[in-house]
C-alpha cells in the first residue's frame, strides 16, 4: 500500500546501528519517515551503498543450504556459495528469483527462501531488508508456477478489454507474490506491439492500440500495488516495434518523436498517473530521442531528460538484465553499470559478473566519476519504495499467509472466468464450432508443444485433450512439434481415420513452416479441423483456407482449458483481437482488424 505519511512506531535497528531486524517498544518515538530513511543512508559505508544498487540472481532453493549443484553455480558465477553469503559479501539491495535458478520449487519453499534471505541481511551490521523480485507477467512468462494461480497474459487480457479483469488479475497475482515474500514484480509490459514480427514482446503486450494498452497497464498497476507489491512498467521508452530481440542483439526503434509520443509513450504516462512504483529500461536505441547511439538504459537524455524531466517520474528506475546483449553491444561490463547510474538508473539488475560491476561502481565513486550524493539519491528512492511496501517493518512472511493466498479456490475460479472472456474466435466456416459431443465425439489433438511455462501440467496437446475429455469428448493427444517432419505429418494424417474431428495447435507460423503442411494435409482428409493459435494470433494469416480458428494467446493451462470450453460449446467466445492480423501475401492489407472476433 502507499505510505500514508503517518508516523510508525517500529524502527529498524539500522537507524540505531544495532543490526537487529526491528526495534519496538518504549524507545520508538514518532519521527518523519523520510528523515528516518535519510538517517539510514547517512550511516551506510560506501561499499554498502554500492551494494544497495544491485539486484542479483542467486542459485538455490535455500538461503543457507542449497543443493551442491547450485553451490557450484554460485561459486562459478558470483564467487559465493549461498544467498546468505551473497548479501553478506556484496550487501545487495535486491535479489531476483528465477525458476531455472531453482528459486521457485513450491510455495512453502519460496516463502522460506525469502525469509532466509531477510534473516541473513538483517543480521548484518546496519542490515536492511532485501527487495525480492521476479518476472511474473503471467501468460508465457511466469517464474512461479503451480500450485500458484496462473492467470491469462497481457494480450489475452487485451482481447478481453476489461480494465476490471486486468485489475483483478494484478490484485490476485500481487497477493500471491506478497505471500511468498516477493515484493517487486517486473510487470506489466507497457510496450505497444505494433510489429507482428516482434520476437521478444508479442503476446506479452496488451495489444497494438496505445489507448487500450494504456488503460490496461494502469489497471494492472493499480491491482498489483493494492496488494502491496511494486509493479514495474517495462520496457521504457517502448520495445513494441522491433524485429530484434534485445537479449541477443541491439534493436533500433526508428519511430519519430511524434510517433513515440502517440504510440509508445501513452502506456508509460498512464502508469505514472496510476502511481507506478518502478519502471524498467529497454536495451534499445531510439535515435529520435537520443542520437548518441547509446541504448536507452545508458541514455541520460532518455532516462533523466524525458522520463524524469518531461514525464515527471520520480520513482525507482530499474534496468533490464545487464547480461543481455543489447546493453553489452557498445560497452564493456565494467562501464555499463557506471553509465547506467550516470543516465539516471536506481537499480542495476542481474549483471553478468557482480564482482566486476560492483567494483566498477565503487571505483567510479572513488575516482570522482560518480558522486556519493548521486548514489544516495538512488538508495533513498529504493528505501522509500521498501518503506511504502512495509518491508522495513514487516520483512517476513508466514506459511499460514501462503495458505490463505496462494492458489486458493477463489483465485483459481477467477482465473478461469477471466480466461473465458479472452478466447477469440477468428474463423468459423459453416458453423463448425462448437463441436458436437454426439457426431464429433472422437477428437484427435495434434500440433506444436513448445516448452511449457513454469508449473503447467503438461504439453499443450495433452492439456487440451484432457480438457476436452473432461467435457464429454473422447480426445487423444499426438504431439507433432513446432517443425513436424514428413514422417510425423503422415502419422498424424493416418490417425485421423479413427476420429471424428481434429484440433491442431499452431505456434509462431511462418511462410516456410512445416506446420502449414500439417494443417493442409489434415484439411485434405475431409475431417473437421479446428486450429488453435497457442501463442501469436498472427498465425491465421498463413492458413487462409482454415475452417475454424481460435486464438488463446498462450499455451498455459488456464487459457487452453478456456479454449476447450469454447470448442465444446460450454461457453461462448467473447475475445476480440487486440492487434490487427495482416495478410501474409500482402502485409499492407489488413486481414482481420483490431476488434475482430466471432461468437456463436
């Protein structure tokens, strides 16, 4: 919740220099909150100040006793054995959780890890709570999986168009993260996806209409922050019009200043008006905003001139991961963190080598390139955020709190109902849908099975077949992959002899994709064929002769189960395209406009 400005009785022992977690009781006196935070900053050593600027990854399910493989990974990449050693050595202000780093096995474990990190940090002299973060966008990006509630992602919510549902999704997602000790979520995505070829944003965006995206971004910010979790609008100044993934290259956005003002800026303006706690930078070059050739993450004209000055934002600015190629293209890993701070950044996220980055910032201060006062300004912003979130006085979570919030029935039901309002019917020739449980009872589910987001119950074909079976069909699954061979296609075609209808999932169809061949040969069998785009709705442009086509915007369980209910006629499709689908043979012409969507 936002800090009300009222005085609090609980004092961090850092204020008194004792290193204990909290100081309560008769010694606590009323005081001005910001004055308290400034006193904390004034008593920190330079080394501690440098550490507070970093948000770092760490391997392991436990703060003090991770598995040996995770200890080895930590030693190799960070030079410490555990999360506890990380905070002790570098005094980092934040830690980011990843599933691949084995931080997010199950809810109790996550809560225990969060508490362990806080205990380790607060036991240090002048110890402060750690701001724990993750990328829980929902949809295709979810670091915390089942049994937590997994909600429809941004473009699915864009197809719904309901700000109320977007707010509810943010509130539910935030409440569950908070119960796990995760207090900063790198969501929502505020990029306007105006490029169908965008390889890194796509369905992570709410859509292509800046006004609609802005409204949904503001709603999600409100939802997350009502649950006392810091929302993070990303990726400033806007990553929606690129064909290059900044993880692996250096995108250049060629928008004019007027185009940026009308297309890219509105969602960030809306987020700021909604009181956004943090904004993440993009490793992209926008020559119309800064012609120096630097990425936005390192651009003083963009971060200080535009974001701080023109947009009036005074919250926390966090970089995207400093291990991404987009920010490493021009400068070495020792220069990147220093230049980011000079540009106006407050939090330095996940550098490839913390030791190099930490020492580079320390050296820059000692040699006068950065002032200690510059560091103090960023640390104060981060402390204000921690204070607003209640971390300074209530850093710990409980297992009882996990039980009350994570994956509870009310949240799961809400996720299902929201998902039902997102499924979009693009094509329905001869009213093929809904399928009949009498004449089309036997169903073959084939198609792409991309790697599942964290915590899903299985591959999309299996999840969809199981959901259809529960709805009264006799459905079987046959995975054909994202690039089916002639042999695999022949096996799928042969399997249609035993069924009444076919459901085929498509994933990122291109003009040369063998998935097109699969669908064409399935159509040639004469069996009714229902196609489901399990990621990008643009796939339909590659299949102009399809009989029925649904867009789910993700292959997560909640969206696939909703699609199954639409296929079975249990619910009517209500989604509307939040992006235009252009013709594959003539990209200057619109095949299906924003707002297109059929119903029964």
